[in-house]
């Protein structure tokens, strides 16, 4: 198999959190548990808690400061009502973060009806999952096409802007980065400022981490190590 990205510590964490990934995927439906660690990896290095708002799966509905906190709390409450479950604090309760993250990913799939058979390990629609990861990365993500054109991706509209074709997940470092194969894309996005939650900061730099779909493939290839 290609050169590995997941070291012993990462494999140990995935194995440790597997029961929670499985529970979250089972609650929301339509997802394999293996679809969740790649988001957890990208968003929070497979750590149980985050140093910023949004929890281990970095839920970011937009906004800053108290508005962002309120939006997150409201979203968690909605997800709890939707599945008739009691959820905790998304920053301190990893199970809550995983369930909310799984729901958020599920909403980014175009339609469960497109997944035939259901999105399970034995029959994953990888192209649709890649598009789901792209949308999970957020409305503000900017992608650069091979010709140098920069697109701003609007997931709710299913398009990248007025008259522009839908952006390809292959252009997204969040999804398709593969440094071992020489594929290092540029990250262009915004995020809450860790030093001042009332502000958002712009990010533009080469992303040297593997993308979510690359990690997903490695997890499937190394299933025997994950219990």
C-alpha cells in the first residue's frame, strides 16, 4: 500500500474511539464509522478535546464570540431533538462531538438515496463521500482549480458562485491532499481567532497534512489493525 500517514499513536486513538464512532454513525444512519475518523483527524488531530470552540469535530456554523457559542449550542440542541437523545457539551463530551459531527457530515451528502448500497464499508460511494467532506469543510472554503482559478464553495447552493460549475473535491486540501505523492494544495479559509473569539482570521498557506479521503482510504486498508 502507499506510504502511511497514520502512526502507532493515531492508530491507537482510532481504535480507542472506535466504539464512539460506531455509535455516532449508527445513530445518524447512512454513514460507516470509518467516515468519521478522517474528519476528527483533520479537525483536531484525533484528540478527545479541542483547544477552541466547536469540539473535537470543530463544528463551526459561523459567527464570532457569543454569537458563535450560541449558534453551536442551538445546533447541538437541534441534533439532540432530531434523534431523541440527550447530548452534552460539545467541547468536553467527545460522544456529543462525534454524534453532531456525524450528523453534519450526513447533511452534506446530496441525498441518502444516492448511496446504493447504503454507505457502508463494503460499498462506499467514495466520490459522494469526498463531496461530503468538501461541504463539511464549510461555506467559506476557497478552492483553486488547476488553471489557477479560485472558487468560493457554497455548499447550500450546490455551486461555487454565479454561473460557476461545482468545485471538485480534488482541488481541496481538506479532502484530497496527499503529500507523500507530491500533492500539496493551498489552504484558503477563515476560522475563529484562538486569541480573540470575537474575531475570525484568514488562513492561506500550503497544507501539508493528508486530506480526509486519503485518510479514509488508509483506514479501510488497515482495518485489521483497528480491531
